[in-house]
């Protein structure tokens, strides 16, 4: 008897105290719809919160990468000025002037048995002057676009004068081209100066406005053409021609050698992007932001390391294919094959360090070693073939 009375009292007290809790059917359905909407909003907020946490995680990783990049930049700034000047000079890179010239002269020696030391050194000095023009003007135009804004070893940043650097660059170009013209006139070979002009044009449209094809990722093909078929073949014609012998033939031997030289030279350029692009992509202002779409900006460093592997494999595969066709002497094939350990070193170093912004800086210098050793092997093989008087008869292509 006490329990029903207590329940009734409690129910009445609750209704009295909290009016509106007991709803009509229409109010109940409205309440259900509102509850569903609240539930959906809650789920949406939870999803947005999870997405924000996810983005925050990636932002923290990016900040960590950025801080490591800034730490690397701070270390770069601590480098002595003498070291920065040494890096700006890029002395090992001048092997790209030495190798095409020396390979071309060795091919001419194999064909004719002639070698002009005076003409060789005039061409060497002229080539060095033109490579210096390439380096200086590249620094100037990269400075203009902002790509070299944080590059401490940039000549413009070291000297502090854009105009002075540009004037010096084009003065060196004029002097270098005068030397090339003199050698062509002395040899009496107009085909050579035409090929060298094409090589210089490739260098100009690679980096100079309004073309700047390097910003479109076309630097490697231009580099291959300039230092391979154009320059190496031109030097062959200049060092194998005299006024008495104006009709030196372009053979399959020199064309094969020029293809190999072009490949190793292009590999240097490709690997030089690893340090520059991985450093700048990690920052807000990088190559991509200034419109410099180099191969590594498009591919990324991981796929770039795969490209390096395939490039080295292509180099030695092409070498053996040329050997089977007997286009190059067997001595060239044997000696160039002995450089495969340095090729393997380039591949393994890039694969292991393509994400390490500090170590990957050395990748291009390993490529320079491969380029120089491979070129030296080619030269030694061509000279050895001539000295041993092997019955290697170059196949005629153009006369």
C-alpha cells in the first residue's frame, strides 16, 4: 500500500517539477529528428577532428624535415669562405671540358695517327672558358628567379654583384669562342665550328632567358647533345684535320664514343639535382615554387635513384652492344668495363643516401669520377688500338 503511493507521489512530483518532459506524439517525432541531426553533427565533428589530427601529424613531420633542413643550412653557413669559393669554382666539373676533347683527339689519332699538342691546348683553354661561362651565367639566372636565394656557394652571393658576374661570364664566352674559331680556321674544317656552335646554342637555351629549358626538365637531353655528339665529334674533326687533309670522315667509332661521353656527362647533371632539389623542396621557397621543374622535382628522389640505376645499366649495356658490333676497338670495351665498380658505387650511394640532404651532395662528384675514369678508359683503348696496330677499320658514316 505504501509502494503505489510512493510511486504515484514520485511521478507527480517529477511531472510537477519538470514540466514538458512528457511529450505529445508530434513533439516526440520532432525530438527524434533533432536527436538524429545532433548525432550526425557529432559524427561529422569527430571525423573532422580525426582529419585535423592526421594533418597535424604530417605537419609536424614536415616541420621536423624543415627544421633539419634549416639545421643543414646553418651548417652550410658555418662553412669557411675558402670552402665556399672552392665549391663555387667547381673544379672537378671541368672534366666535362677535358673528356670530350681528349676522347675526340684519341679517335682522331686512331684514324689518322696525328696529334697536334698546340691545337689541343688551345681547344682545352677555350673549352674551359666556355664551361666557366656556363657556370657563371647559370648562377646569375638562377639568382634572378630565386632558385639560388639560399645557395651560399653561388658566385653572385659570394661576389655580391650580379652585373659584374654576368659581364665576366659573357666576356669568357667571347674569348672561348674566338679560340674555337681560330682552331677551326687553322684546321680548315667548317663542319667542326658548326658543331661547336650547336653545342654552345644548347648551353644557351639550357639556362638563358627567354628559353630556360632547364626549368622544363630538358637539361639532360641538351647536355647529352652538347657534350656528346656535337662537342666530341667536333674535336675529332679539329684534331684530325689539316689544310692538306680536309676530308676527314665521320666514322661509327667517333659517334659511338660520343654517345658514351654524352651519357656520362648527363648523369653528372642529373645527380647534381639531388642536393639542390631535395634541399629546396623541403623548404617553402624551392625550385618548384620558382618554376624550376627539374627531373627530380617531377619524379622525387626515390624514383630519381631508380633512374640513376637504369642510366648506369644503360651505359654498360650500350658499351657491350657496341663491342659486339665491333664499332669500338676491343681494348676500349675491356678497359671501360673495368670502370664498372665505380658505376656500381654511384648506384649504391644514391640508393642509400637519396633522402639524406647532407650526404647526397657527394653524388655528383662520384658521377664526375665515373665520367673521368670512363673517358680515360676510352682514350687509353683508342690509343692502344693504334699503337698495337690492330686491324680495326672504322665504319664510314659521313664523308
